[in-house]
C-alpha cells in the first residue's frame, strides 16, 4: 500500500520510475546536468540584461518558482558589463546566451557565467570558436552547443524554406551539431551540453533521439519558438514529455511567449507529473465540470489554488463536483469536497467531516488543508 504525497492506497504512484539514459555529467555552477542528476529546469529572462536590477529581480522570481538555472541574453557590451553583478547576486547559476559576437562569449566567461550557449549556425568561424573553447576551459565554464532549425535552413544552399530541404531537418541539425562537437573534442573540451530545436515538436523528438543515440553528452530539451502559451504548452509537453518518458533529456526549457515564470511553472509541473521531481505543496485534483455539476465550482478551485500556493507540505486536495467520482477522490486525498446542490460534503483523509454551505466551501477547504499542513 503506497503512501506518497497525500495518497494512501494502491494508486499509479506504485508504478516504477522512468529509467534515465546514462550520460556524462556537466557541472554548471552548483547544478549538475546529466550523470544521473535530477532533470533541471531552465528558463530565460526577458528583461534587457544591461538592466541588472530588473534582471536580477526577475531571476529571483524565476528561482522561487522552481528554475534551477536561468539564461540571459547578452547581445551587447552593456549586457556583458552587467553580467558580473547579476551572476554575483543570483540565487541560481547564470547562463549567457551568445548569438553573433564571439567577444560577447569571451566577456560572459570573464564575468563568471556558469555556462554559455553558442549557436554554431551563428558563430561558425573555427578560430573564433577555438578562442571561446580555450577561455571556457580555463574558467571551467560549460558550453551548450545549441543548433536550431533557423540557422540550418538559412545556411543550406538554395533552401530558404523547410520544404526546400532535400533531407529531414532533424538530420541536418544533427550534422551541424556533429561538426561542432568534433571541433570541441579536437580541442579536448568535453564540458558540453547539446541541443537541437525546432518549432515543430516532432522534429525536436526525432533530433533528440538521434543525438541520444550518438553521444553521451547531456541533452537540453525544448521546442523553440513554440508560440503563445496555449500552443506552446501543448507542443512543449508533447515533445519534452515524450522524450523524458524515453529517458532522454537532462535539462529542459519550455519556451513560451510572455512571462517566463509561466514556462518555469509548466516545466516543474511536467517533471512532477512524470515523477521526475518531488511535488512541493498542494496537488490539486479538480472536477473538470460536466452537466451534473450544480454549482459554479471553477472559481472556487481557483481561489483554493491561490490561497494554498504558499504551502510547502505535500498535500492532495480534491474538489469534486458530484458523487460520481467525488467519494473516490475524497478517499485518496488529504482534504476533499464533494459538491451537491448548494452545499458540499467535506472529507479529511477519507473520513466525512461535515456538510458545508456553498459559500463556505473555499474557507473550509483552506482551513482544513492549513491545519493538516501544520501537522506535517
Ligand atoms: Fe461531472 Fe461529477 Fe465528474 Fe465533475 S466530478 S466532471 S460534476 S461527473
């Protein structure tokens, strides 16, 4: 009989964990990527990096939300000039995202970035890459070689569109990656994380599988330019979730347009859902609503979620709309309500506590959950 989180009975928690692919480990500040370490969550700030205060505040927020690593863009000298302060004050290791200028990479390494991300499609001069490798080796900085579809398509002779490509995009991205891995290995640099991203989820899956077959460097997963949260969430969960279920992927970033905290929360939820990260706080089980529902439960669920957001103890709270599934969920939850017409039955760990009026449901669930959290 399982007892993990709030569950007490034979539940899916009894399933075996997903076996992970064996990889080398890469140390990024205090975070280990690969080598059996927990899958880490990363994201990217959207403030101008040169604004050290605003960027630092956003990094703090993202770290509190569950980000293990935060990446900042460094397109200008002003950005790398601010990086030293950002790195020194950040609660998590900072990764510098370098696109066109090798000087930015060198400045970011000198400023203490724990890792830099290079796009081989944008810095292809071998001597320039070699300078970065030497500086990173000297400083102990990790490097992610991250290919994406844009750089491959634009640099493929005559092909300006994906449909012009003679070979599948995933193959082309992995070939481009191979050129650069060879360059790094020839220089004796193996402190590498690899990535190949597309906006197309399935291409990401195919490319990651090819990389995982070929190298044992840790793999960074994500769907790039995935769009607005509605589509980005689905595309990212489809690709990253599928790969994680195959044991592939050592660090993940879900890319959304908008507040990066949303992508961190979604990435954490994805890892918790696959049991690759222990859930902290409340696991909220909620009625999806149907024609049996006799009260407006959705806003109550939202209120309960907001009011219990600060609880760190693992608790399962179920808010069910009727007797069809309500008692079953109540049985397996720490706190549950099973709603009816104008009232609901409140349960504590499967035991019926009392009936509460509709306008008392939120306060009753919140106070019961807080009481149990205080006992843990
Ligand atoms: Fe419908 Fe009841 Fe299920 Fe809610 S819990 S979706 S009301 S059957």
